[in-house]
């Protein structure tokens, strides 16, 4: 997910604390069909997964975005990252969600959203105001989280990607057509 005023510092290719080098992955753009696939549950928490998560973080910060789901880099796995601490002085608040499920979705809120798979597009979307989620972290440890505000919106946006659902699916037919046309124009260069 992307904020209109996202102010995330760019991160150069670097080495993680575990010693493997990270790499920027290519972010797929709408209407790439891979964005429509239902992502598969993760069942192995090994070095490959750690590397994938590190690459996703690097790619998200470089974009810059406040969230990134594995299907957006062509990996059909139920993983997404969120870091909504966008201020320059704010410490990073990176959270990894593996095999996430919603325990609760309460209320309704409208917020302008962007998406790294829809460059240049910002649309108002209705989401639940508060959510409770159960997921595994990158090491396979289970956690539960209650979220509201931007974090809750980012979690819902990224979870949609695991279902093959995209921000246009939340729009009216008219808005959806306009976004589709803009994206096709962009793809045509
Ligand atoms: Zn997105």
C-alpha cells in the first residue's frame, strides 16, 4: 500500500543482520494476471522465507510504500509486510504477517489509498475501522494484533492481495473503468 504523502526514506541495497544480501524485487503492476491469484499458505519457515521477507522489506522501503504483499512481487504466498511509521524521525515499525486471518472487523471508515501495483492512482476506499488479526511472524511464531487507523487500513489492503483482490474491486463501476483506462494508458507508455 502507498500513501499520497508517503515520506519513507529510500534504502540502498544493504546487508541484513543475518548476513545475506537483500535484493530489490520487481513490483507487478495492474493488470498483471498474477495479482489475481489466490495466494497459498506458508508451511516452511526456513532461510528461503527469511530471504524473501528481507527482499520484500527492501522493496517496500525503496518504492516507497507502507505495505507490500508477496503476490505483488509474483510470489503466490500468504505473506505481507506493513510499516506505517512514515515520519522521518519515527523509528521503523515493520510487521510481518504470514498466513493471517481476521478475527474481527468492526466499524467503517473511508480513506484515500494508493497501491504499489497501481502507480499514480489514489482512490477513496471504505474499510473496517478496527481489525483483530491472528498471524505468524517470519519465524513462525503466532501472534494476535488489534489495530486501528492507518495500520488497520494497511492490513486490510495487503490482506486483499492474498485473496487476489485489488483496490479497484472496492470502487464503483465508473471509477473502476477510469482507473483501468489510466493503467492501460500507462502500460502502453
Ligand atoms: Zn496494494
